[in-house]
C-alpha cells in the first residue's frame, strides 16, 4: 500500500491529467445521462425506456441498512487522523482504513471524516463523493452524492451542476481540473446555481478498482488559500495528492463492495431457501400465504409495508383486488382491499404491469403531501401465467428516522418475492382446482355408488333362496355351460362356489353382504356387450373354482390367495365396453389418459375396489389391515394378468419352469406367476368347452370383434386386423386354429404337466382344435371343388364360342 501511494505521485493510475485548461479551449462533452432524470423521478419518457425510474443509488456501500461488521474496520474514534498527512505519500489516515479489517466502512461518519480530510489536504471549501451504478438500460451513472458539509447521505436537493461535472468524470475516466466552472460552456452552471457561493474552481478525480474501472468519483470545490477566504485554483500537485489518496480509497471501496456483495448474496440465498420452503406449504387462503412470505422480506428491506395487486379472469380492470401487508408490533397484519384507482401506488402498479419492468423511485420531500405518503417505492410484475404487481413502500432508516432509497439488493429481493409468490399463487390455484375436482369425484362416486347398488328386494330374495349344490349346478365340471341357466341360477352358482370354498367362514363374511356383493358385480357388467358380460364372468369364476378344488392347488394355496383369485376371476371384466385396449388408446378415451397401458384391466380393478368399498358390499371388512392390503394387491395383479400382452411377457418363464419341473411353492415369485397363469387359463377357458358350446361362444366373440372393426373403419378410416374385419368372417375357423396354437395350447399343456387335474382343459382344447381344423379342411375342399367347377365352366364356354370340337 505504501509503494502504491508513493508511486501514485509520479505516475497517477487514473490516467493522464487534463492539467489546468482554460474553458474556452475545451469542447462541451456529450453527457451520458440527464441530470433531470436523476433528481426528478416522476419525469416520464414517452418511449417508456426510463419512465418513472429513479437514478438514485441501487448499490451504495455506505448505506446504513447493510452490515459488514465481519469484513471492514471499526468506526474512527476521533475526527482527526493520527499523524500528519504527508500530501501524496502514504497517508496514515487512509492506511488505517486499509489496515484494520474490522472497521465498518458503512458508517456515515467515516465517510464524512474522509471527505473532511480531503478538504484539509486540498484546502477545498467542500468535497463530495459518489459511487457509480448501472441503470436499467445498462448505462453507468451516478449514485447518491455524499457531501462533507451535509448531514444526510441522500441529499435530494443536491445541485445539478456537481452531478453533471462528476458524471462527466465518470464517463471519461480522467481527472478534471477547472479554474472557473461558471465560464465552462460544457456545464452551464448558471442554469443551476444563482447564489454567490456557487462553484468556481473544481477538481474531480475518478476512483478506480484493480481493473482500472471507474467505481466512483470525488470532487473538491472552491480552493481557498490557507488561512484566508481568498479563492484560488487547484494545482497539479493537488490533483496528484487527491489521485494518490483515491488509489487507497478505491481499494477500500472495492473491498467494501466485495464484502457487501458476498453478505448480500448469502442473505439472499437464505431468504430464497426460506421462501421456497414457505411456498411448498398448503394455505387456507392467498392472504395467509402472502403474510408468511412478506414476513420474510419486510424486515430485511426495512419497508413500511408491502402491497400486492392481483389480477384474475373475473377482473374487468387491470387488477381485481389488492392485499396490504404491514409489520406492526412484531406481527404481520394482512388485509384485502378494493383497488383505489386514484391512489398513487395503484397508478405505479398499472405502469409496472404495462411495462413488465421493475420500478424504483423516490419522491422529493417537497412532493410528499397529505394525499400520498409514498416517499420511496419499488414495484415488480408477476411473470408467467399469473398476473399482478408486488410493491415495497417507504424504506425506513431506523437510526436516522428518515426514508431511504431502496437499493438494487432490495429490487432483487422483491423480484425473488414476486417469483415465489407467483409460484405459490399458481400452486394455490391448482390446489383449489384439485379440491373442486375431488369434490366432483366424491359426488360422482356417491352417484355411482347408488347406481351399482341393488334393491333390498333382490338382496332379500337371494338371501332367502335355497342355494342348489355344486353337483346340481354342474359347477365341478370343466365342461360347465351357463347357456340354459337363468339369472337367478347364475347368481346362486356364485354364492355356492364361495360357500364350498369355505370363504365366508374363513373371513367372517356376512351372508347378506356376500349376496349384495354378488348382485352388485352382476349389475356392473353391461348387458349390451355381446361376449364380455356377466356370463363370461361366471364361466371364468367357475373354471377357477374347479381348479382350486383340485388336490394339488387346494393344498398349496392359502385361503387368502383363494379369496383373491375368486374375487379377481369374477371381477376381471367389470364394466367392459366391448372394445379392446387398442381401440381405447386409439380413440384417446379418458381411460387411456388415466392409465396409459392395460387401460381396461386397470379400470376393471378400480371397479372391483369400488364395489368392495361400497356400503353393504364390503366382504373384506373383517380382514386385518395386513390381510386387506395383501388381498387387494393380489386382486390387482390377478386382474392385470388377464391382459394377453402381459401373459405373453410372462409365459416364457412359466413354460421353462413347467418344462424343468422346477416350480417351487415356497418361492413367492413362482406363486405369483402361477396365479397369473391360472387367471389367463380361466379367462380363455371357452376354448376348452364342449364343441357346441365352444362354437357358439366363438361366434359371440367374433360378433363383438366385428362390431369394433366396423367402428374403426367408420371413426378412424383404417383397415382393422383380420380377426375384427367382417369381410374375413369366412376365415373364422382358420383364425381359431391360429389362436389355439399361439395362445391356448401351450398354456394348458404347461399346466397339465404340473397339475394332472388340469388335463381336461388340455384335452378340451385339443378336441376343439380338431373341430376347427376340420372346418378349415372342409372349407379348403369346397374352395378346391369350386375352383375346379369354375375351370370346367370356362372350358365349356370356350368350346361353345369356337363352334365345338373339329369332326372329320
């Protein structure tokens, strides 16, 4: 520091001096800012570039609102430096400021002492100092001016001429030494200064950082001869002395800026974290959320109150309402008010909303009236989908009991506040919509619950009826058919299966509840669906019942597994629409949007759970919490297993286990895989029925498939797959043979290899394949005879046209 101070005498770091030049020899510079824009924050630019923008400081290291006690020196204990300043060499006073890292440079008294020291060494009447800042357009400009003879850092009555001179030095980056500023045509001081004590001699020197960038400016005004009041002018030596002091002062200021910037960033990060945590909470109202968020930034920015203008779709004007948040007696008071279009804050809010730019301005003391008590204000718009404006009003200086200008750090905090409030408001609105959707779903569920419920008369009839035995209903035979059964008999058959499996006794299922559950299941199958209806559900459940009655499965499956398999087999196609998953996805139905894959199977499972939880049908109500969870999980997996796409994914592993005879009952993965295969075997059991039944069911399936194919042609203008194309109806036997070979036979053969009792399913499948193959062969013979007959007819026609065979 000493070396730098001495070197500054012979080679100033601020650039070459302009020496003492006569004003007439100097050109008038083009000012890079308007002095009127500095002092008059209410001047509006028609172009909207700098309208309502204050060029007061947004970054001033001496502001009392920011503490840097951990970075910079103690305040000076006396107004005089220890030791005589050596005018140009190392100054004890300045070196003390550099050498003591614990001295808080933010103290206004320290600044005043520095300026008074500079007045003493330059014999100036007064000195003033200003840090540079950057305005909204990115142009470097002056911050507030601090004077050696003023009591306040922020002097809003500051003369325009000194700002103009200092601004010129900031823009040029070189010292300026003027004998008589009144005669300098560049600054036109006579326009601003009419008193006798106006400026005459002026010496202004830039303050540089280590990159030699201008970060501030110092100006000495009206040099006096020592011991007299006679005016003099600043010499070249004065310029060197002042410049050498500014080397140290620049280092001090730069260090101060870095420390303050670091602390501000640390505080800002802490505030952002706190805001983020608050936004993630649920709030009963927007006002409650605002009060929590505002309580974070009001103490930091020292604003008297915060105003948030909110706009929604129902508002006819710019804003629908305003929320006023004020901190009083260590508590935050929040109140919602109607917008007052005559209020000054509303006018500024409209301007910010239209410009979508942050506004920072301060009123002159003379402009503050009883009508408006707004002394300083910053406003920033909400961005994204939310519309509104957030404002902080009247920054307080508790120590001086006066209003300060909001800094750039305050602007950043308000912008962060607006971002998080926008997120919180969006989250709140989303939560409100979700609550309404949940309410609608609750109402829909209530209506659906009523629709799926059966009458008490039906329940009473089934409950009081005598349930035939399994033998009487032919439930113990894989060849079971429901074609000649009534609806009552079909319902009784389901009850009988549950009774014979001893499920009501094992799980304390009330008999009336069981009857109502069975009737509700029957009601939730659509009558207008040709194949996937109540009859198909009964056939699937009956096939599962027969397999579970076999010795191998009955002895290895737990009662809970049996219960889950029976519920799933009876419920696996609930509310089927007569179309497959491909059609659901292609038509972009809500089911596809809700589930994505296996849409129908997921829907069947949801309908199953809906009935199980419907009052009066809760057959699982006596299960423990763990049993209920395990049972519901198994039901879901069992129902999803009926999707043939999932079956094809899993069957390779099952076939390998069957081939190697390595299926382990103690392995839960093997048990789950087996349950899935049993579900598929029951679902497609129609292929194992006696030939008349199988042929009739195949025609029902084809009818449902053709109906879907017709809809695909009409709605999507596409060619359906062969099994759904009505024009391929003559190829039904051929497609059935392919279906048996590709899907059915491998499964039944694998099951029969593990469980001998499942052999009837394999034999029934083989027998039906022979019947379908015979139809294929007979169809081929018919087509061959038809071709021969057509060829013979062509030959006869050809002979007739040629006049018959030649006869000698």
